[in-house]
C-alpha cells in the first residue's frame, strides 16, 4: 500500500503544480471533504459492470473495485487518529509503469484522450501490469464471477462485461467521456466544463471529487489542482498522475 | 452485423488475403456483405442509442432522497441523485446506488404465495391475485376491527396514509410504523426531548453548514442518521462552504465511528454519560458567559461528570472555551446518547446547549423541519413500548390478523421483545414483502409489493430540506415479477367488501388515491409549479420527482435556561466487564444485507466485508489473549452471539462494538451468505422514559471459544494464501 499520506504532510510547501497541468482529463479529490461513505465505490460498481466476488475471494485479496477508500491509523489509544479517507483509483499516469511491461499491448496509452486504457480482448492475463502498478489499482478477474438472473438486467450496455483471465481498472468512465464528446461534436462545440462527470464524482454526497479538462486552465478541476493543499500520490516515482489530492485538516481560508 | 458469420466462414475470409477477391465471390451472399469490425471498437466507444430517465424517490431508507434512474429498453441501469430534490440535490449514498441490486434481486418473491404454513421456506408463487384480494377482504371484514393490526415501515408515506384512512374507516387501531434505524436513532426520545426543551415534539434540523463549532453526541450524520446525504452536504459546506472559515467538529462517542473519524476531536466517553458531560459543559460555558451558571445547568457536577465519563477535567475546560468562543456553536444528540436509561435527560441536556449558544433559528443552529404539505403532523415511528403493547396483544391472541409492510420485524425488532413467538399466536399473518425475509418466512401469506423502483407513491421528508416538500415516486420499469402494489390490493379488497368501507375509500386504485391526496397542492401558495387540474399537476409531479415550495419555512424553536435539568447516572443491564456499543452498519443500513454489492463494499473504518465483527481495543484483546479473527462468545442478560474479533485501535478499552445489519437467517442468498450475527439479539427489553429501548445500556462478557473465523477485509493482511496474522 502507498505511503502517500506522509507525503501529504511533506509537501505542504512544495509545489507539485507543474505536473498537474499536463494530460487531458484530470481529477481532484478533496480529502477534507471525503467522508469515506463509499457512495463512489457503489456508483462505480453499478456504472462499470463490476463483479461482486463473495467473502472467500475478498479474503484472498481479489476484490474487484476500481475505486477504494484507504485509511490508515496513527498512534495508540487514546491518542489515536485516522488519516484522512483517501479514495484510490487508477491515477491515469502520464508515465505509467503498467504500460511498458505488457507483452501484448493490452495496457496502452490512448493518444486521443491521454488516458491509460486497458484493451480487454488483447489481455492474456500475465498480470505484469498489476505487479508493476505502484498504486495497486488493477483488478484481475480470477473467475467468471456468477451473476444470477435477473441481475444482468442492470448491466450498463456502454461498458464491456469482462471475463475470467482479464485485467481491468478505472477508466475515468471513458464511456461518459465519449458520450460527452459525441454530444458536443454533434452540436459543433467543445465539451463544456462539468459536462463529463464520472460516476464516482456524480454520486459523491460531499462533492469531494471534481473532474474535467486539466489542460484548460479555466476549468474548475484545473484551478483546484493548483490549490496549495494539492499533492500527487507517489509523485517521486515520476509516474505523472492525473489525479491531484487536496490534503485535509488545515485551516480553511488561510490558503494552507 | 445483420447476419451471423460462422467460424468456418471467418477462417475462409481471413485466410484468403487481399489478392483473393475473386475467390470471395465463391462465398455465400451473406458473407460477401459482412463488415468485420475490430473489437478494439469496444462498447465504451459506441453510442448505444438514447436512454430514458425517470425521476423517483429512493426507498432504501425513509429520508426521501430523489433519484433519477437511467433506463434503456425497459431495464433500469443506473440510479443517480435528482438534482432538483431539495433533500439530496443530485447526490446519493451507497445504498441509493445499490438499490438496483434489490430491484433485480434473484431472491424476490415472484408472485402471491399461500404458504404451506408459518415457517415454510417455500416461496413458489402458488396463488392468484384474485385469491389474494379475497384473503385480504376476508381478513378485513370477518374479524372485529380491534382484531386487525398493521405494522408498516417508515416508507412509503402514501401507503401509510392509505392504511391510516383504512383503519379509521374500519374502526381498527392506527397502524404502527417501525424500522431498525428508528430504534437506533431513538426517534421517540429525540421527539420528547424536543417537546421538553423546545415545546414541540417535531423533527429538528441541525444546520451543520453554518456552524463554527459542532458538538455531536454520537450523532452519525455522515452514516445513516435520519438524512445522511443532506447532512453530508451540510458537513461539506461546514468544512469548505465559506472561504473564510472551516467549521470544527467534536464527536463524543465510545468508539471512533466513520463520522468521528472526520471530526477534529474525538472524545471517547463512557456510553450513557453524554448528558452529564453536556450539562457539565453547559455549567462551565454559562458560568464563563454570565458569571454564574444558568439555572438549567445548576445541578451539573463537573468533577463527577469527568469521573463517570472518563473525560479529563482539562478537556472540559478546553471544550467549554471552544464552544464559548464560537460565533455559531451547535450541539446534536445522536441515537447512542438517547438509547439509554437516562436517554431523555441526555437529550434535554444536549438540546439545551443550543439554547445556551443562542443558535435557535439562527444560521448554524437548530430549526424545526418544515411541516409536510400533506398533513402537517409528524408521524413518529413506534417506540419499544408501543411495539411491546402490540406484541402483548398478539401473544394474548387478541390480534387475529396482522398485515406487515415495509419492515422485517422478525429481524429488526430485538429478540428480547418477543416478536417472533408472538407472531405464531396470530391466526393470519399477511406479509407484503418483496423479498423472502425472516418475517415472510413466518407469515401465512406473502402478497409481494413492487420494489421502490416499480412503485408509485410519495414520501414526506424527515429533515434536510428547508422547504416544505413531498418527494414523489413513479415506476421506472415495468414490474419484473408478478407483484402488485399493496395499495392496489387493499383498495381492491375495500371495493370487494363494499358497504360503508368502500364509500369512505372510493379510490379505485393507487394512482387515483395519490392524485386525490395531491389535490390540495394544485394551487397551493409558493409551489414551484401549479396547475389548474390534476393531470397537468401529475405530469410535473412525475417529471420533477415531487413537489416543494420555493422558499424555506424552517421553524424557530424557543427555549428557556431557567428550568433546572437533572441528569441521572445511566443504569446498565448485565454485570459483564464491557459496555456494549451497537451501531448501524454505515454501508448496509437496516435492510441492505440482501444486496450483494453492499455486502461487498468494505466498512469505512474496519474495511470488513460480508461478515460481522466485534471491535475490541488491541490492549484489551491482548490482555484477554485474543487476536484478530478469534471467535468470541459475547453474552448479555438477554442472549449471546459468537463473532470474530477485530482489534480496533480507536475504541475505549472497556467497550466493545458490534455493527447491526447482518446475521440473517433468510432474506435471500446474499443476506444469508453474509455470515454475521445480529447484535440486537443481545439487547435487553429495558426502555427509557420516552419509551425507546435503552439499547446502549448493556454490559456484556467476552468468552474465548478457541475457534477462528477469518474476516474478509479489504485492508492488507500478511499471508492471504493460507492464513497468517500480521507480526506484532
């Protein structure tokens, strides 16, 4: 697991800002707002046809969640505290460690969207990518997980249903990105800020997740990414993540 | 692809290559026109036509959040929040997201069932709806009105109104409403405390968004408490809604809950001492403010409160200064503080802190929730005393027919109250459950209602909206199974019964009944839409998912600081060494256990899935020779449960905590697979002066069993292949 929280504090005064301006789509997660409620996890599962796998396989560490809420403990009772809830999903690295290790080019970089995409029908299940991912956000289909009828009715037709032996991960809801781009193209205009919202951000009751074009300095996400509370997970690995975290707890209004 | 292409054809085409055009003409006409698309063009890149979206109301709890459900080709695909609904403004919780797992649950009741007897697990739909209506008609007409009883859930409200009308027309006692969440929120105690302090027993709204300092006494407003999505929005605005300040949250609770984890300070206090702490703080604050302690807090004893609650004296001083220094200070009483033998006194003391802060009707303060536009009375859920009265009548045989809808009382009412044995004494038990739950198992008939997403209806809003409003429900898909709206079954039975009953309830069906009810809103003042006749109104009611006023109508409570409060010491049932702190699973709520995705979602603080655990302080566990996943026997005067240990770093060493939500013996495969226990089995039947169960006032013992059962956690543990505990 990452040790990102410590970095949150290390980088109070550092400026990881330059990196966030790269890429096309980006996300900002405000850890001062995240309540750990798991609405994003449920929303992601419903939007992206994720499989539930049952108790035994969860115990083996095989759970299929494209987004998870991490938390760590500090200290001992009564001086014990929990670190801020930390939603963790594919960081859509600009320099992704999962990409060069795939022997069949299943984990590739999308030139058009500047995202890290997984091509399911190329994937042969070597799991090298998951092994190389420092964020541990790649999920492997160890089985064809059962989905008794009539549950298949809720499957989203916009998203591929994966099968055994295939790696999967957060896509930034690329189906929603494409729908937004197609809608904008049909109206002969650009995608508006806030027009494309991934399932996690749409559900979040605390509005902790902001998404949009990180390459356009006028968008809300690009501006939030410049916040002095911002940091990137494991940025010293030079993965160029597209997700900026805003550390929690500070005094609001004092710009820090 | 309009024609199928066989593997053989495919190999032929693929093998011919570019120069083989003439060979291709030898193929059949079908394959000549086939265009082969690379699979690289995945569904994510295609446009699958247009979806239709329907606004409705979430039924996973009674908060009345609005949903907009995406459907395609008659299938419900995804729920999102309805951004127009004032309660949730476009947001949902995890339960709202997973509601599709209920709609398409494989273990629903698929049609009307005449059980072969109480206890039968056979839910084969073996009856017709005509026969079902006849059974209901007979039940209503062939028994004396006093022998007919209804037990309903907290949602939906239109059915509660219909049943209330029916009971009035029949002369039967009014329906009782209940749900485990109302037990854990101790709603009756909250109401009685509000009556004592503010003069009205109505539901309160706590304006977190405007508060500078909030003292929450066990209120889990980020989890399940009354209206969690609305309160989460309030919390977010408290933190970052105002660019010039960041609200400060202090949570008093024996264990660090999901809500307490977000607090700036967590004060681990002994269960039941919340009121003494609040009164002691009140005396310190008023002393600093007025020079002399207010009469209300004149009985408080800071030293004693400190000694009994385990909160150091220095902390009292610090907290009093914090509260005093805040322009907008707020105090919230949660269910953990109210479900105690002294719960009513706790509630009064905590609410009175708001009067001391001068926040009544002020930003960052306490308000009365606006009255519902339909019937302004607040219909509070039944407390344990009222349930006990019903159960007593059932036991004595004076209830001949019991109708149950929207609640699973065999699971949700603590065993100590004896609901299940009393059920066997009722000659006719009719369940309207959509699912094969424990109560349906013990019923004589199951006449399944539609689930929320297949139903018409409306819901009053307990809190969270400043405007007076009604959340509206409509079916987003056709019923998946042969189910029938319970309102329609009852109205058909009424029509069949004829006579005065039919003439008092003339509505032919559910929609007509709802439309009649909405009649008074057509031209109501300040509505955000109006219409001259019901059809136009109805269209908008469906389109927007309800009706609400344009301007907020929050009420301002009044209170005095002149009546001295007394907060007695809590009394605990049982002589064990450990306080039992039960809490509602933040993810499952009261009825989420049959939804596989909710079972799979990790608990926010422990990351455990699919099972129940008991939280024990690591030092306590070490002293007892217990490790993670050791199965222990927890015994109270009322019962015992066997459950796996989770060494929880943020809980008082003298307290153990168990989540409520799992431990089903029925309710579908996923509820049963989620092998847990029900902590309500440990509850005693003692009630507080407001009639609510004092579920928080228990002392229990821990016995080692020598068994182990591994908890499936998301957090990393060493050696997942073959079990190994982390090195100490």
